[in-house]
C-alpha cells in the first residue's frame, strides 16, 4: 500500500521520502502544477523516483476526478498523506477529504491559512490569551481600531503570508494608513490590524498526533532589531532549553492553541510573544519551521524531526517525550545567525569569509547563501536575509564567540 505526497520538490519532503523508502513504502506523487512536477523530475526523481509508483498533476477544478482515478488504481487505499508544504495544504485537505483519508479537513486547515479566521476561531472556542485584531477595509475603520486600542504601535499585516512579509509597525496615523495601503496592494490577503504585544518573541515547534496530542520539540528566542531604517529585522535566533524559562509555560500555551484549532497529524510552527501577562499568540502554521530550525532541532535531539513528522502523517501513534531527547537537547547550545544586508548589491562579485566561517568550532551549516552573479537585496523579512549560519556546540561561550566572528567575516562584495 503506498502513501501520497504532495509536491515533493524540496529537501523537507526529500528527508521524509528517504526515511519512508528505507521502510520499504512506495509513494504516489501528486503535484499542484506541471511546473512542480518538472521541478521534482529535475531535482529528485533520479534519487527518489524508484519508489514512486505513479505521478499525477492535480486539476484543482476536478479533485473528485483525481480521487476516483486513485481509488481505481489503488483499491487497497493509502497509508496516508504527507502534506509538508504550507502553500498547498488547502489542496491537500481537499484531496484528503475526497479520498476519505484521516487527515485534517479543509475547515481546519483554513484556520491556519488566514490569520484573522484563526484568531476569531480561537477567541470564540477557547480561553487562550489573544491580542485584539480586526480586518479593516477603509481608513476610517483602521483609525477607529487604533482609537479603540489606545496605543501605538499598531501591527499592520496581510491576513495571509508568513515570514514577516509585508508586516508594518505603525507609530502614527500616517504610517498606519501607508501600511494599510501597502498590504492592500500586496496580494497576500486582506488588511489585518493587531494590537502590539511587547516582551520577548519565541518560535515554538512541535508535532500533533492523530488524536490531537501535542509535543513541543524545540523553542527558540528571536533577537530582532531595528536596522537601516527597517523595524524588526532578523538578527539571531537562540535555542531555549527545556528546563529554562519560559519553555514549560510556552509549551503548555502552544498545546492549548493547537488543540483549540483541532490540528492533527502535522508538524506546527508557532510564534508567541511573552510579556508580564504570559504568552500571547502572534501566528501559527501547520508546517515545519522555515530556515534551519528543523535541521538544528534534529541535531539537538539526535532524532530526525522529519522522520518523526512522517510517522505521524501516516501512522496512528501517540506523541511522547520519548520521541525526542530533552537531556541531549539541553546539553547543547545552538544559535542561528542571520545576515543583515543594509544596502543593496545589484550583482554580487564575491562571497568573502565563507571558508573561515565553515572552519569555526561550532559551525553546523549555512543557508540562504547567495551566489556571485545574483543580487543581494536589503534585508527586510525572512526572504531577504543575507544568509543564515547555524552554530551548535556544547559550550555556550564558543557559540557566542563564533556568532560574533561570523558576522565580522561573512559578507558580499
């Protein structure tokens, strides 16, 4: 009996396919477009295609027809569905419903794709702490919301989107209206205004099992700073140990959020602020964390988070603290250093310092490194980081020293 996987075009999917291949499980690969199918064939088909027994490009207007075809070709059914890519999990939910698979229905997944819908659902169905938020469609509505909150800044963001894309922190009425207009024209959803929550910001990663049990696997504290006229720029991300504050408090809060949203059989990535009032949700996705958090978490625990997710996508097993190794996780220090590009470079001539960075004692990996000949845009959000360098070591001071060295060494010219 095969499993289904949607758009296996990235290393996140490839990690899971390699694991399931070792278990002897065949796959049926589904693609949201012919472009994604072509990407699979160029990147991974030679390595992973031997276990793929069929490929199908999904006609979004006829998911029922696809379900009938798959049912006829595989009358014994499927182990389940690996829906790893947040951009297409609504399509995955439709496919799952059409095939009567035990995955998340569309109404659950819609909560994770629309920040306003998600918070409205939580406000109506749970008692978790939430900041005030409202969709607005006019300048008067935007100004009325700020008057109601009675404080600046006001967070302006699209109801869709992720990675701090098109997010503004408006400090006055002019900035508020400018941010609303920018978001409105950006195409990532409606204009969502939120009350600003102070305190420290954390990334929370974990797994939800088939009955809604929740395991928080790793917690990270964001260090974001104002730089080159841009607010909230990614600077560093620090691992928080399971016995450090506020791991337990944030983990309990995150579990309440995930259970409140009824997510099952999925990894999740959540962003939470913690102030004197405790944790407060910023946003949450039914997906792995971006960047290198998943890879670092796997190294920290000595267990693959990709393999853990694959198990819960496909099997009826409960999450357990035994799935990870918190003792090992706590013994190691980890940090993600994000490059900040203050001025644009139209065409990179050379990448300086990368060999010296790779030789640092705590070096564990590099991502988002731009090649000579490509541009280096000004850093504004997760997609415009100059680079990411992962550091991992038993000695926290070594990680701190190497973080400073990385920032001094690595640059584009």
